[in-house]
């Protein structure tokens, strides 16, 4: 083989390896810092999340004057509340609203009544709150309607 052919093959191999490393780096995705559940619990109260959300271990601070807006968080669920879903629920609460809360938790145009906290909370507050919330959910299997 000619030297130019060998250098061309070497260049192709180098380009392939570079592309592979680049793809591996991109596949890692977006990563947030570690959260602290205890700090998240404190932030939950400090940001007055408990005025509208009730969660075990934190007194509800809402009032009947708020139109019975008491959205329960945590507890037994049949599907996992992923980290991404919880982050989205905090930073974009109108994205997904549970059917059982649509009537009381939305405005006339279907948007969430939840205050936009994006300008009031730090990224660390968000990460800590989500870490705290994840610990409050317990996965249980859905009821089996079939009898053997």
C-alpha cells in the first residue's frame, strides 16, 4: 500500500474514534448536583410550599380561604415519580396536572395556580426539594383485579 493510502486510513480511524468519544460524552446527558433531603425539607417550608401542598411530616400552612387548595404529595403510588418529573413539576407546573386536582389547581385558561418559583429559588434549592420529595413516595403494586 502507498503511504498516502495508509495515512488516509489512519485519518479515518482517528475521525471514527473522535466521533465515538464525542457521542459517549453527549450520551451522558444533563446532570444536576447532589441533593440534600433535609435541606430540601427546610426549603419546602421556607418557600411556603406547604401553603398549597400537604406532605407527611410537615404541617399544612394553608387555609380554607384559599379555596380548599390542598394538594397531597408523597405517599403510596403505583408508578415511580422520576427525578425529571419532579423537577418539571416544580419549574413548569402547568406541564402536567393530576386529573383529580384540575378543578381546584388551575386557572380559567388551564394553567397551574402554582406560583412560578424560577426567579426565587436557587438550583440547589430545587435539587434539595426534589431529593426530599423523592423520599416521600412509596411504590406499591397496583391492585390485581384478576383472581386465580
